[in-house]
C-alpha cells in the first residue's frame, strides 16, 4: 500500500489493513513523504509515530521514500515514478492500495497519479531497473478527503478499534483528539458506509477495472 503522508494509510484503509493481516496476507506500507511540511510535529516525530502505528496494525514492513512533502513530485516525476516502480518490483504485491485521486490535498492527488503510473511501469520489461518486471493484479483506490464512486465496501466493525488506535499513534497530528473523539470525520465516514451494509463500520474502495464475478455462487 502506498500513502502520501504517514497517517494516511491508517485514515484511509486502517481497518482493511488489519483485516488483511488477520487473513494472513502480508502487508507493507510505503509512505512517500515524512509529512515534514505539516504545521504540527516534525519529520523525526512523525517517523517514530508511523513506527508505533505499524506495530498497532501488525504490519510487517513500513518504509518511507523521503520525497519532499508538499512538493510531491514536483521536479522529476519520472524519477519518482521509477523509484516507486522499483519498490513494486522488489516486493511484488498482488494488490496495491492507492489514494483516490479526487481529493483537496495536492499531495494525495499526486500520489494517486504517480503510484498508478508506477504500477503500469512495473509490468513493462523494457523498463530496466534493479528488479524484474512484475504485474500488479489489482489496483484499489482508498478514500482520504474525497469521496469515490466505490466499487465495494468492506465491513471493518471488528477492526475499527485497531484503526482508531493506529490513527491515535500520530499524537503530534491529533493533539486535541482522543480515542473517544477522533480527528476529521473518520468515524462518521466509516459509520455512514457501515450503515449502507448493515454493519457498524465500513471503508470504501474503488477499482477502475471491473471486479469479476466468476459465477452466481460467489454472490451467495
Ligand atoms: Zn495526507
């Protein structure tokens, strides 16, 4: 999974991450920036918090690519996309989670574009990098500030508590909040999506490619 800033993975897909780990999926988070341009906290603090959140979620691997926050990727888009391509080829994910591109934050939009590009580059054998080509099976977009025309809603009622704890690991970002009073409309959004599937909480995900139904039995 790729995230623009430390804390975005947790905010957008924390429940889905915990659910994947419970089902024995191997999950890795790659943050593109350390969020150093944010008004709260410092680069060092946010990296420590990201590590704490990693432990809460139970994620095996978390890396930070150190791209400049707020300038993402401003100067050399190609170089940035190739750096991400190299990571995709190194870890060979079958599923890649990407921020949804309609969002008020320019870094979230940039991440959406650049990671989508990198998924495409990863399968092109004529792009020679440190690792051989790799085809990502599913690119799945998660919501941050924007709202997608979701392809599916994932019930995260059981996982919501851990998502919350992981978000609250970012103490520098959410000083005035608590486990009882979460930042932004995180809880409301998850409740809203939950209400649509008769669950307590859910997260929304969008796919550009159709989600294939192999037979009717899959629906039952
Ligand atoms: Zn962000």
